[in-house]
């Protein structure tokens, strides 16, 4: 059960981390391709498009985080340690952006 602001923060960072990984990281490129996501690299950034419903859900972190938040809320009830692991990883990735 979500009891306080710290729970919300943990779930939020965990959801962001998973969403960011699904949309941007190479480890999930196979899943994006399987779901019909096409990547267009113009040198400055990678634009992702898709003609499929599930592919469209993996084209932006904002869209994907809606669904990963639901997953993290459900997981938080049964496996809070796993959600905390994603949250800590999310904080680490977020902070590394400001270090570079």
C-alpha cells in the first residue's frame, strides 16, 4: 500500500527507470523492433515511430511511464525490494546525466 510521499517517490523513480530503459537502451532494442518501432537517427537524436499500438507505447518515455507506473504500483505491493532496486538505479542514471 502506498502510505506516504516516499513511497510515491520510490515508485516514480522505478517507473521512470524502467520506462527509460524500454524506450532508449540497447538491451531492449529487440523488443522495440518486435513491436514495430522504427528508429530514425539524424545525428543529433534518435526519433522513434511505429504504426502498431504496442510499438507506439514504446516510442517515448512519457507514454511508456504511464504503463510502467501501473506495473510498479502492482509490484510495490508484493515485491517492494524489486521496486526499490529500480528506483535506486533510476536515481543513479538521473544523477549521472548531471555529472557528464
